[in-house]
C-alpha cells in the first residue's frame, strides 16, 4: 500500500501543476488585465488609473522571463511565477476585486460552509443507507416499485426548485426559519436547519436509487443464497452480508465528497446569503476575480486528490481482499504497439475533423449563391438540424428492426405500460421541438403598394409559431394570472363617474385599480413580466432543452467511449495518460470552464452545448474505463486473445456490446442532467443568451417574484412542470430500456447475439 500511495502522490504533482497552469491560461485568454481594470474602475476610467490598477496587482510583469531584473528576479518577477508558482506553496495573495487577503477570507468563510456541509453529509449518508436497505429488503413489492418511481421523480427535479420551494414554504409562508442570513451562537441552528433539510431531501432520489441498485445486485450473489439456505434471517443477511459488500460503491461517492465539505455549495450559500466559500466562489466568477478563482481551483484540486486517496484506502478497510499494488493496471493484451497508438490518434483526428468539417461546411454553404437566396426563406441551421434528427431516427429504426438484440429489447419494453407512456411523452416533446425548428419566411407585399413593388420578407416563423399565432398576437403589458381579466398590479388612473373625471379644486381625483387586460381570459397560464403568454414561452423552451441535452450528449459520448475503452483495455502508460487528462479536468470546476469559454466565444446555445460536451465526457469515461477493466479479464475475452483474434475485433464484438446498456442509461441521465443544469447556469449568468427562450431563463426571472404581493407563481410553476414532464419520462423509459439491454438481466435463449 505504501508504494501505491507514493505512486499516487507522485502522479498528483503533474496533475496539480496542470490544473494551475491550465486555469491561468484559460483565464488570461478570456480576461485581459486591461479588461479586469475597466470592470473594476468603470468603463470611463482614464489610462493612468487603469495603469495604476494593473501595476498594483502585478499584471504588468512579463509572462515568463524578466529581462529588466537581476539574478533570480528574472524568474520570480514574472507573471507566471507570481500568479501560479506561489500558489503551489499556498501563498494565495490578495483578491483582485477588493484586495482582501485570500487565505484569511478562506479561513473566515470555511466554518459557515462546514456548518452546512457536515450535517448535510452525515444525515444524507444515514438516510441513503437506511432507505436503500429498506427498499432492497422489500424488493419486488408495491412499496419497492413506488419508492423507485418516487426516487426517479425526485431526481427529475432541479435543485433550484428544492431551494426556491423550501424557502417559500418554510421561510416565507410558514415563517419557521429565516429566508437568508447566518449567525453564530444560539441562532446557528435556526439559520442552518433549512439549507441542511433541503440538501438532504434534494439528494435522496439519486442516492437511494443508486444504493438500492447496488444492494439488489448483491442479494443475487452466491454467498447471499448460501446464507439464506443455512437459515440466516433476512435482516441478518441484509446487515451482515449485503450492506458490508455493497459499501464499496457507496463509499466511493461518500468519501470523495468529504474533502469538498470545505468548499461549500455555491447555489445553497448564494440563495440563503450564507458567507461561505461557495458564495465567495460564485461572487468571484461574476466579478471575474482571477486571484480568488485561481486559489479556489487549486484548493479544490488538492482536496480532489486527497479524496481519491481516501477512497482507495477505504476500500482496503471495508474489504481485506482488495490490495493496492504499485504496478498499475496491466493488461493481458500488452502495451499498445505503434500501430495501436496511430489508430487512437487517427480516431481522435477524425472526430476533431468531423466537427471542424461540419462547421466549415456550414460556413461554405452559407456563402453559396442559391443557398443565400434560400436562407432568406429557410433558416439553414435550424432546418438542417431538424432534418438531421429525423434522418438519424429513421436510420436507427431501420437498424433496430434488423437487430435481434433490439427486437427482443423492444418486446420486453412494450410489456411495461409505464415505459410505453414515458416513451409517448418523450416523443411528444420531440415533436414539439422539431416543430419549433422547422421555420420559413413568408413573402409579404405592403398594403396599397404598386403591383411591381418589391415584396418584403417576414421574419422566419416556425411551425410552432404559426400554430400558436393566437398566443403570440395577444401580448399584455405585464404580469397577469392564469385566465385572469386584469393585470396583477394596480395602476393609478383618474377616477371617473359617468365617464367623466372627478375634480377636486380643479385637479382630477386619482384611484388605484386593476387595469383590464387587452385580451381577458385568453391566457391559460398567464403572462410574464413583458406580457408574453407563459404557455407560449414554455413551449418555446422545449427546443432549447432538447438542443442542450441532445447536442451536449452527442459531443461527449464519442470521446468518453474512445478514452474509456482505450484506457481500460490497454492499461499501462495509456491508462496513466488518460487518467491524468480526466483527473485534471475533474479538478477544475465546470462552472469555471464554461465561464471562460463563454467569455472567449460569447454567450449562445451552441457555445453552451460545445463547452458542456467538452467537460461532460469525464464521468462516463471513468465508468467505461472501470467496466472495460472488468470485461477484459472475462474468460471469453481471454479465450479470444489466446486464439489470436485481433484487438479491434475483441473490442468491437466482446467489449463494447457488453457495456452499451451503461452507455444508454448514462446518455439519458446525462441528457436529463444537462436539461436541469441549464437552469443553474442561467442563474449564475453563463447560460443561454437572454434573447433565447429557455426554462432556466424563466426560473431565473421568476424566483424573485414569489415574494411580491400578490405572488407571481405561474411562471415558475410552468417551467417546473415542463421540466419535470420531460426529464421524468426520459428517466423512466431509460430504466426500462436499460433492463432490457443489460446482458446480466437477459434470459438465456432469448435470441441474443
């Protein structure tokens, strides 16, 4: 074990160095010192003030080498040393925004974060284990099925809704707890209780579902059947055998989260006004305070590496059969040859050029004469995307009809009424999204114009826009409740009697009244702040959700499969390199990567999908690497190797087909997670642009309206219902399809290949 720990610590050195320098490079590409000075001093600041601000914070130094200095100062008086190297010895410096000592701020803010993080972690772990055991104990009963559906339901709700709903019910309506703030002493419990409760409840769905899956799988093992055959009671079997042997996957998530208790929760602390490290980080991202972001990223990387070591050590404590050697993951396939390395690099190059080719093809077609004329009538991007989706679905259906595996899977899924209902719901959302993607412009001649006058083109309208024309054509001035006849707020108008103003000393008398709507009773879900119909805005958000979930997944899955399979199959130095890459990316907060990408390329739905795809392959890659490590040791793979079967044939026929059920469930969960995360990113300010219809934008705009009188609830309720109606059926259908495709759950003789 000692040799293994030394090896892991040595690996940690280049990982931390890579994280620090990558953070430095990203931030300075996206955020020049002059831009930071303008943001801090205002856009009207003169050149002298900007120069002074830059010099005071050391951003005027040379990047790598200082010719004007003497001795070691040639290296130490450089930007890379002052902003990166000093961080490696925990010299965190001062904030760029307020010049406070960062180390002191971290020490001061760490305790409020721990006051929320530690109770949430302990209570959440106890609830997870307890409920998982109960549900696994009652497996196959109606309670088990109900609990599974409830867990999927809770997983399908964005964390923002738990926070906003908890604040409204317990703080604003029942007034049991303060809505925000923090204080030490006797009031600490009062301020901490609600965030902890929301944190525990919000995590029950995913954790209990995962724990139940692990424990049910353990109950099918031979040692459990042997214990039952010997007459051991069911409770003793569950606690003595199942719980102990199911602890490793549960410990993986639990132990990994312990170091990050110090970092706090950005959303929770921001909503509840808690002065912890999470709120400090989100404030630094909004202010683009590189000094604080650099320090928090470095600390997060160190804590992540500590978590990895703690996880590996905990495995040996739970299961003595597990040993940690220093030899790495060696494969029976041997180290990859130059031909294998070339094939890997060519595959990467093909993926890169495929994306680049699609982009260049789009640019080229946009400049072709007849395409330019066509674009005046038909927007190229959205219509081409809709056509691609339809063609892809048709091609998959034709392939599935000829595949015995998919035919048998469909027969099994078709037996489940819940799965079929879920599939219908997903298809409805898909159809609405496609209807909103197919658009064209109409030719319109001005009224009363001459016959030979040039016709004008109307703005492109989608099929959904045309169907919802009555909703678009009935705007109001501001908020109105569902099916209401008046606006929500009162307006000051002249008091009228018999149609004439009432005068007092010659001055019209005023009164406060609810102004009638221009279209009373015409808005089923009410209107938003700008007077747009909420039902129409909600329907328009479907296309954004499908693009974010679908395009992100399409980008992430190929990289995850390639890197995960190669790392697990070959092992050795290939595994070390790929592990280094995804460990480095895992240590950098995805919010920071997304923020930097948006600063460089601008905000937009395509930019958001690209950066979320780039950062979203890590989790699936790690999962597929572990599954490949297990599959490569199976007897049928070793037999194929002994018979001289090509490595690529083994990968294509024996490795990849046996983890496709994991890819499928991960794809759907990734899709659902991206749809839910868009709301959080919009709240932080790095989501889609403000001119794009999205459920996240609706939530961000509605969360402050719950406190007004009368309360405006319909905007938030509509986005919540739409998000739940998409994510919940997607998760339920993925569960049924996963069970149908999982090799370990298929019945022998069912015609599987």
